[in-house]
C-alpha cells in the first residue's frame, strides 16, 4: 500500500483541509506502527502476565466472597457495559497462549504454560513435575515468553491500558 502523501500527489485535493487531514492520518499511522514495533514480545508477555496474576488473585478473592453470600448473585442487574472485565483478560490471555503454542511440536511448552503461567504453580514444583533441568526451563520459558508475547501484541492485549480503556 502506498503512503498517503503519494496518493495526495496523484490526485489533486479538493481543499487544503483534506490534505491536512490526510497528513495527520498518515502521521498517526506511522506513530502507531512505531509504538507496536518498539516493544519486545518478552516484555509485553511479562507485563501481561503480571496483570493476569493480579486479575486471578482478585477473581479468586471475589469468588470466595460471593460463594459465601449467594444473595449477591441473585440480585444481578444487567447493564450495557461494553468494556472488557478482568475475567475477559484472564480468558484472552489464556487463549493467546494457546494459539501461540498450538501444534504437536509445542505440546510440552503448552504443558509448561498451563502449569506455571496459567495455573500459577510454584517454580520448583512445576520444574520437578516436568522433569526439567534449570537450563531447559530457561530455554523453554524464553521460547514461551517470545511466542506468547508476539501473540499478545498481535491480539492487542498489550498495553493493558489500551485493552481495558478501548482504543483511545
């Protein structure tokens, strides 16, 4: 696709305002492209995983409270809120990881992802369960962070602010 300025030169603008608007659009597109390219997938994964862990903690605490008071669920009133919730983040993070690690050659990485990153199993227990040396753990986790980070960036889960507040 050719840049907006090239398209401007090929056809005369009807007014100066149209040309200015198109230049602003091109600048915004360039800025967005630079923003997404400047983040390493591993960093995106680390930030998103931190949000995931916090979201799981909040949801677990909340579930314990609502499990004790069933009246809270009985008085539910639907309101049209289109913004994603914490439970949506948890689900989208898991789905992004699943998509990034699908296929038979990635099955062992998927087990590690589900056990350690999604299940929040402590490091020593997970490593012992999988029978991995520390070196293999590092290699596998780096691969998982890279692959899943790329998928999280592709699905616009990073930055989390953008996910929860919409594309502002």
